[in-house]
C-alpha cells in the first residue's frame, strides 16, 4: 500500500494502521511538499527511501496494489483518475468529493479502470454505530422514521494525526494557509462533517433518501467557509436533522461535548441513541419503554477500519459494502450537494431529484 497526500491529518493514522495489520505493508508515501510529509514520517519512523515527491516515481518503483489517498478533498478526483488508469485500487480518506460532479467522474474512472473505489469514514467503524446498524437490521426499533445527527470537533486545526492536541495559538496561525478554510478546496464544516451523517443515515435507512433538503450555515467574519451548519432533510416518513460543528466545547474523543456527538435514531417501534466512542448504545422499544443499555458488539477484524475492510473484500472476492462503498457514499454526497446548494441560496429548498 502507498499513502498519497498528507494534507489530511488522518494520513499518519492510516500509516499506523497499515503497519499494524498482519496482511498489509507500507511500500511508499507521497506528497509534493516535504513540510507536510516529513514531520509525520519522522515521528512514525518512516524511512527516507519510502518517501517520494514524484508520484510517477513512487508507482514505478513500488507498484502499489492500493493507494490510500489523504489529500485535500479537491484533489481526490485527480488521484482517482490517475490510479484508475493504472489499475490501482483506491481508498479515499473521507469525504468522497468536494462536488457531485467530481464524484461522478471518480465513479466513472473507477468503473472504466476496473478498480475498487472505497471511502474511509472513521465514524462508520465506531462499535456504537455498527451496533446501532445491527439493531436496526434486527428490527429492534421497527422501520426508521427519523435520524438526528450532531457531530464535529474543536476544529480541524486543533489536532494532528493520532488526535494529538494543537494549541489555540498554533491553530490560529495556520488558519489562513490551510485548505480546510478554502472553499474551492472543499473546506468547511458542512463539507467535512455532513458526509458522515448523510452517508451513515443512508446506510441506517438501507438506501432511502430524502425528497428535499434545506440548510443554513454560519461563517465567521472574513472566513470563506462555514464552521457550523444545520440541515433539515424531508423524508416520506418525516423530518431528519443533520448538524455539523467546528468549535465544539471539547473534542468528543477526550470528553463528549454538549450537544453530544453521534446519532439519535427513531423508529416505528423504538429509538436508539448511538454516541461516538461509547461502550453501549441506549435503546427503548415496545418491549422495554424505559431506556436500557446494549453493550457494543465485538467487531470482526474486517470491520476495524477502511483499510481492513477493503483488504478483506479484495482477498475474499467480496464486494465493498456499507459506507465504504462508493454507492452509499455517492448517495450521501447527493445530500451534501443539496445542502451546499441550499446554504448558498439562503436556505432554499433543494429537491434531491435535481441533484443526481
């Protein structure tokens, strides 16, 4: 495997995963700028011989089977086209794309190149959310009628790989130069975090999509992109809400903020509250109207993360399914695109039939 791009702080996390798994090996890393790549590689002990500033050279010398792309979202389309043309499978670090048009190009490129295109959504691997999906599939709460999602963190500049803390002064200094705050590069909390909610919600609902979407965002004075969004999605069964936030009081991996980060799922026969990083999900249903805890399921090795999942699919000859699949991710992207159009038009209603 090769890790391509260090603009996303998850690049270091993915390197650690590749090195930890028994059936994967890191054969090279790439970034056009040493200042992004070298500090992470130095910290993780990645040999200089594995570091490349020329992508053609990396591919020629190492012949990777899978490229794990951790670039800015705007560069996803170019990377997918590049690797698809060479028959190299691609795992994108979330989100799928900065626009629906880019997503369409990537899907077409993957299909024409005969490669597997997957998306790593870290929330999809949290045992709490996978347990919630299992309970939904088991019929524990009946048919899903509503999903309410709130998620985010203190901001993308307040941590590096491995969730290492970055102080407020350093984060402020980096803000003007980083892609996270550039609209044309796919920055903003809506583009960063709504895809989690829309993609997992589509998974929870077995592919069901809303009829229409409306969204409002908050941009700090002088910023190109939002740090907060509120999205209302109208389904045949009722309204669902998706909220994204850069600027939570605490990061959910250290201390759950208020509002809590995660999902509340309402069904015809019960409800589930599934919080990020939780050891149990909270359930109520017709048999037990009082809320009770269900400990999270022990996950199979192939459900430990995107790399393990994609590797398992390739080795077993099975399809990539769920949020990792481009199909579910593309469906979630349609909701993101509709929300972005709505937000740009002062909260107008955007029909999903117009976003296809």
